[in-house]
C-alpha cells in the first residue's frame, strides 16, 4: 500500500525512461504521533521484522510502513534491531572474528552508564567493570527493541490521511 500510493515519476534508465514510484516523497503524520495516548509500547522480539510486527499488531503485514513511520525509521538495516545471530555476525565483521570478547570500554560497577578510564586497581577490586565488544553492541541493539505503535483504532484514519497527503 505504501509504495502503490506514491505518485509516479519518470526515471531515466539507459536510453529509455521508466515509470517508478517517487520514493523520495515523505509526509508527516504528526497529528497522531504527537499525542502519547495514541501510541502503545511494543518490544521487538528476536527475528521480528516490521512486517511481522505489523501482522501481529494490526493483523496484516501490509501496514509495515506504519510501524516504520511511527518510530521515525529511515534506514531499516541500521535502525531496526538485529537478530541475535545477525548481531554476532555483525560484531565479528566489525571487530574481527576472535575479538567480540575483547574489552570495548570500562564502566563503574554501581552505575553502568558512567564510562571510565582503565585503572588496574579499580578493576581488580570490582569498582570498575569491563564491557566487551559484544556486550556493547548488544546494549545498542536492545535499545532499538522498544518501539511505539499507533493504536489500531486510528488505522483507517491514518491510512486515509496518508493517501491524501502523498498525492
């Protein structure tokens, strides 16, 4: 539905011009997303894609675009959480195959939000704690798992508004 509703444009392809959807067209549906009461929290489980979330929540995978818009996601590859297996592969690619358990940084044991410089004495006595590359990437990935979804009761209205605005 999302791409079908987009206006068409001519795109030069070789010696011809092809008619394609204007994928650069974006609309803002602020009316529904500004009011927190219209939204419901949702936790993305491992292996769930926007299509799976839309199917579970709205009853159809065709509303995946609404899941993406509700969370202001532009690049699903970078902004959607990876599965656990994909995360390990990502860490191996980013840090090297045998380096996922290497220390990324140190934090205070009592308050893990405070990043500190390495100190052998404080690490030894437990004041500081090491965070591995995999732990660091897992935390970043898990922060992407909590999303907001527009309540089902607004589905018809927002779809109609989107179709009006995109033309």
